[in-house]
């Protein structure tokens, strides 16, 4: 028999106490490894989905036309939101008079892209998060980790010189295909009349 003042108890009571504490443990090593493997797998799948462009980052091409500016002069650029309030974009007039429009959401990790007018003849578009660079004429990646070109914002200029955003094209998509995709969803009859393929 053990003395009640002895806190150690019998070896059998001690073993039972250790078993109970072990059973009450919140996370075993095996559980911990299972959690780490699940989280790592989820991050790997998520990164792959984003890098593959499965989740479009710049609208779906169905926005209504938006007046961007009354006029854009050579060498000037205007920032605006299109096709949605959270979709940042830029319209720029290049030195030869060409009008271009691009999403300013980087295709790498969706950081903000800015125009650097002092780089090259017409400047470039630059993502400061991971040193990504894009050609302002084509939207193509010229440096850094972005996996795809910038999505195009389709621009038109009216008779008074006002610049309008009229649709979007996904990374690498032909501008006419992007316009037809958006138009087919908004007005299928008009899409057929102007020769958009189904």
C-alpha cells in the first residue's frame, strides 16, 4: 500500500495517468504530418492553377463601353478601372500615334503594374513586386517571372478624339476574338452581323 502523501502513486496508476495524458494530446506527430502535407498540397495546386491562368484576372469581356479620356496625346497615358471597379488598366498613345490599352494587373501574382515612360522609346510597363517588365506595344513579358503577357483592353477613338474602352482580350488572345467573345455574350445578333465566329 502506498502512503497518501506520496504523489507518485503505484506504478500502475502512474502508467494509467501517462496513457490518459497521451490520449488527450491534441495533435499527434502523425496528425501534424498529415496537416502539413495537406496544406502543402493545397498551396501547390493553388499556385499551379494561378500560374496556368485558369482564373482570369481581368474581366470577362462583357463590360459596357467606358469613356476613358477626352483625348490622349502622343507620349501620354491614362489610368482607369475597366471592365470592373477593381480591374486596373492603362491607355497610352505611343510616339508613333498608336493607341494601346492593357490591364495593369501583373500576370505573375496580381501586383499593380506601372508605366515607366523613361525606359525605351515608348517606355515600358513594370511590376515592382518581382521585377516583371512588359513591352508597352505588345504586352509581352520582357523580363522577370510573369508567365504570360498582359491582358489587352480594347480601345477605340471616336470622331472627336475621345478614347473608349469597349472590351477585353485575355493574355495572348487576338483582339478581335476578345471583342467578339464579349459581343457574343451581350448582343449575339450584332456579333453575327459583323462576322464573329460562333
